[in-house]
C-alpha cells in the first residue's frame, strides 16, 4: 500500500515520465484492477482495508488522524491480520500505520500484527524520521522521532533513506519466515508522500536526480520521479526475495495506492492524476480511483485489464476467503477472487465513496460502476480542478519495454514453470487499453467545482467533464436514495484536538503512547 500516487505517475497508464518497470511487470504478468476505488485520504483508506468496512461506519471518514490525537480504530472490530492469524498466518507490517498510537492497545501489534517496524503517524522525514505537528496554542510545533520497532524508538537508523530502510526490513521478514507457515506481509512505504514538515520529497543524490530526470522541467516533480523509481526498485527486490526463497509460486502480490496525488495545496507532492479531475481529499476520479495491480501464479487468467467495480473493503474479504476463512455479515467488502482470477462479473453493484458530514460532501457509484453521484465538494471545491502533467510531450524518453522484460520482477515470474513469457506486443496491447488520456473524446477542462449535486456517466465520460444532473433526473433520484440509505449507519466523526501531553520533548524527543505514559521514558 503506497500513499499519494497519481494515476499518471506509473508507466503502465501511458506516461513515459517516470519509469516503473517492476510494478508494470507485475500487472502485465497478472491483472490490472482498473476500477479499484479507495477513500480520499490516508486514515480512512487504511481503516477500510484492515476492517472491510466503510469508514463512515466507524467515525473515521474525515480528516486523517493527527500526531498527538486520540482517535483510534474501534477496538471491537477484528482486523485483517487478526483474522489471518486465526487461520495460522504470521503477520507483519513494515512502514506506515496511521490508525492512532495514543495507547499500546492502539498499536499494530495489538491489532493483529506479530511485528511492526515503521511509523505510527501520517508521515516522517525521508532521512531524520521525524514528524512535526503544528498546534495552534503550541510554539514551536510538537516534533520528534516516529520510527519504532513495535514500541521501541529506533534512533540508530537516523540518516538512512527511508525507502531503502523499509525495503531491507521487508526482506529480513521474508528471510526469517518459516516457509512451512503462511505469511501476510504488508509493506506501507512513505514514498511518495511528502515527509518531514509536509513538504519534503527526499532523494539520496540530488545531482543524480537532476541528471536522470532532466526531461522533467519541474524540479520538485524530478524529485518525485526519483522517489517513485526507488519505490519501484523496492518492489523488484521484494519479489526477487520471494522467488529466491521458493515462496513466489504460492503468493498473491497486490500493489495499490491509498488515494490520488496532491499536485497542489496542502502536502503537495507534485504528482499527476491526469487525465482525471480532482486531487487527494476529493471524491472525483483523481482522488479515489486507485492504481492497482495484482499478480499471483494462482490466477486463472493472466495478463489482462479487469474493469469490474471494486473497493478497498473487498481486499479484506477476498484475502480472508482466499486463506480459507469467512467474514462477519456486517462487512462491506465482497470476495472478488472469482472476478479477479477468472474475470467473472463482479457481484458488487455500487461503492459508497464517502459521507463526510463535517465537510458536507458525499458520493456514491452505482449501476455497476456506470454512474457517480456527488453531493458537495471538499472545502468548496478547492481541489476539484484538472491538474497534473501529461507526460506525453516530445521531450520524454520512449517507453522502455525491454527494461520491463529485464526487470527483477519479470525475471522472477519468468522462472515459474506455468508462466507464459511476457512479449513486447502484449505489453503494448495492454498499455493501450489502460491509457484513457483521450477521455472518450471529451474535452478535459478546469470547469467549476461540484458545489451541490453532480452526476457523471463514468462509462461514457471517465474524466467527469459533463454534469448530467439535469439531464438524467431519474438517475439522480435513485442514487440520492441509495446514498441516503447509508445515513442511518453513519457514526459521527470524532474530531479531537492534539493533546499537548503527547509532546515528544516529554519523552526523549520521540512520539510515544502518551496515554500509557507510565510505560514511556519521560525526560521532563
């Protein structure tokens, strides 16, 4: 699971700006989940993934949890790693948690993971692994180390590049695992979220970055390209390690983003959601249509684009059912394995994108993924526009097909006896299916935000250029009814101020489980 990736920040969607040969190879050998929808921000997406429930049913539908805020995942819900542990799996998390850390019972190792190496809050610095939390009545901001091995602060890794560090830890988990037991490993990198104070895009060698990505004119997008490419290298190393240990032939690998890129504004990472409108925080396609690829030798059908409607909650149910378990009746996720493996029609007919009663906006996709109804916009439509580079001008290098074929991922997959070799013609064919920059002939414009009610036909108008609100009133009425049917299940958002007693300066300059502060090392 990777944060803030724009639709246009991967090679397989048609842009040549940023090479992602390993991620591309996963999809070309497996399946592209072309309509997997996420939540618009970090915490809600993680809550949906790990519980199989819409976040609005847990009060987690809005603003991501701040460092120093006591707003945990409800403790009465069994998480995905909890369910898998019951089925005999070893469960490990490397990287981001972002589902509260006020108490030890809120931490990953109390919510089903056997181990966690990573950070608890929304982001950290790429090198110093600090996060600073602004608080209105606190000057300076609350700032401290947020890198932990379970509960223990990890100062010894300072100045190590975070992507390399998390990759190394993931490889260690695979190396140490007893291959006779099943494994669930979740790697949640910082890349390509901004780090440190919310503006950093850290790279190990800026001169290398400038040389390698000189075809990109925006210097911050050059940094993003390097960050993304190093993440792609991480994917290659992990898949290669699985192959070397003989685990790849019985593994499901899912790579997906938690929401769209933030091209401008708060925590901007200069990603591109082209050709879609909307950024992170919005319920337009640019904010919630995730980039996702899945590979497994167990797939019946491989090397294709799956256009069935899916949601993050489905991952919860699909993985549990695939492992031989079952889910509770009140789970929103659907078992999509027959849909993914065989390309059967999905049993899912609609996706509740969100209901955020505090911000006053909501959206639903229904009719099998055809129509999207939106009621209001995030902060009066501040991020509803069409932003992001196209990556298709004459200065970009050609798509490196041989780089994909020679990638560590493709080499590892090629070694499996039942895998058909990947060919250039197949890559070109699939990539053409994935490139929707033509917007079905519609003109992509920065038109007015959806301040009230909007209806889009996503099959005919994937770039959301034409509001059909007055043209199809009967569809609007139906989708409003469907949206309102969820209101009774809404748990009001719980917004709490940052607790000043969480200040890391009280705890040797580290973020700690401050409401269990008797177990934290106090310095003041």
